[in-house]
C-alpha cells in the first residue's frame, strides 16, 4: 500500500509537470499556419459550400443523440489559434481566446475574424484556465498541417482502428462482452463521435485504455492495475473538456471485471480500488492546474476557476432527479424502445431454454456490475447543473450502464456446460 501511494504521488507530480511542459511546447508553435488552415475550414460554417454547419448541428432532426457540439469545437479552435506575445508558460496557464461580445453567440464569425487577421493579444479575450486543455498538444500541430475537415477524417481512421483492434483482441480471448460492447456503442452513437473534436477526447481515452487492458492483461494481473486507472483519471482530466468523462472509468472497469476471472470473487473490493484510483487521479490532476493558476496566474483567476466549477456542480436551481430524467429521455425514443423490447423477449426465451443449465454468477461480481451501472445516475445527481444543460452529450455516460448490464446478462444467460468446456474468461 505504501509503495502504491508513493508511486501514485510521483505519477501525479510527474504528470502535472509533463502536462505543463507539453502545453508550453504546443503554445510555442507559430499560429500563422493554424490561422491559414482555419481559413480553409470556414467553408464548414459560412455557407460557401451551400451546406453550413450550425453551432448545434443535429444529424437526425429531433434526435438529441445525434447533436454535434460544433460550438465547442469552434471554441477549441479559437483557443488553439489565439496569438499572444505572452510566454508559453503564461499561455499554458490562462488558455485565452478571442471573445468579441458582439459575436459571442456567433462563434463562426469569431473564427473568421481570427483566421483573417485579428492581431496578437486581441481583445476582448476570455481565459479558459479552469481546464487543462491538453487536447491542444495534438490539435495545434494538426491545425498547422490540416483543416478541420481533415482532422475529422483522421479522427475517423484513428477511432475505427482502435475499435477494430479492441474487438479483434476480445474475440481472440473468447470474451463474452462483445455484444454488450456493441450495445454501448449504439448508446454512444460511436459513428458520429469522430466528427466532433469535443466528443472525441473522452472516447479516445476510454478506447485506448480498453485496448491497453486487453493487450497487456497478463502484465496488469502481475503488477496490479490500480495505478493504470489512476493514470487514466489523470489523462482524462488533462484532455477532456468536461464532456462525459466517466466513461474513461466505467467502460475499462467493466471490461477488466469481466476479464479478471481469478479475481471475480473479490470484484466489489476491486471496483472500490479502481474507482478511488481513477477519482483521485482525475481530481488530483485538475487540482494541479488550479494550484498552478492560483500561484502563478493573474490575480483572481484561481477564485474564478472555483466559482465556475461550483456552478457546474450541484445546483439548487436544478434537481438531481430532473438531470437524471433529462439525460435518460435522450434514449427513451421509439427505436431504442423497440431494441429493448426485442432484447427482453430474447432473454426470456433464452432463460426458459437454459432452465437449470444456466450458469451461476458470483454475487460479488453481479453487485460490482450493478453498482457500476448505477454510477452515471450518481454523476448526474452530483453534476446536476452541467448534466441538465449539456444533456445531449452527457447522456453518453449511460453507455456504462448498458455495458455493465449487458455483461451481467451475458453471464446470466450462459450455458454452464459450454462455459466449462471452453474455459472462457467470462
């Protein structure tokens, strides 16, 4: 335990230091090539190609699950393109962007102004220092070489490759969680995630974490996986713009519970350890940025960060139950209801056919999966303001619930004779 605490502390301090160094390197890059490629990207938004994308683009009308958060993508590009004479250190602390109040709700116009020559340290400017904005480490170099459209297509290739690798590796291991993963992908609307930079940070982190867990399973079994989840929480805090970060814990955690056959009898204890590790890593990394801003940033920046985060959290103006219902309503549509009905009928038939040959599931593992499935509801209750306002993407945390319940169903509906014959891990 003591050794784990020491290694965790070293990992956190090292992560904060490395995070600042990488951001400083990103801010040291010239912004002129970025502006050039932002100019090429404007046709997405100004209507010059005849089909402008709006700040709240919905690919399937009336379906919030297909809402692309173009607005936040524009904010990310505005931060990446902000030109300043301030040192990389100051820029990494403040993460400023051009913020013309007359164009506040017309972000594409602000992007056009930046692309067409708004000068260094352009005012008015807005500081977004309450987040790390670690995505800039990749976004700024990419924008030096590519347009927004190019980055989207690269994102399609990257996410598709990782997902294909994960499924192939799970298939090789004979894992029983692939159907449940498919259901989670349907909830996530994984097909549209590459088209939105904002949505991609958490999903890429979760995908990469699951790929690593499957690829290096034996190594993690030997050396322990707690520090891995600690690091995953840190990375999430570093790169994510507060979207649906819980999936970087929930999806990898359920996957690990299903893969770890020898430890399934202690699944509840393992769940607590992994949840604490991820949560401390996530909160510790965020606190690191806040402390840096408080100590070295402009006067008042630290208190502004705390006020902003308090606003995003528990709010008396919105009840926790209201936030939960609003997120759930995204999936309470006819296609999802029909899919649920079909799956329920199939499960009932399967249970009848199995009879006494149904595999018995460890009570410990079943409870761990059920608790994990309930975590998104707890997240909505605590982060009720943010979850209520941004329900069109925070609902994706429910993919954890679907994955966990789907995995539990796959265990309950397994023929114990075939499981014993094949020696499957789940």
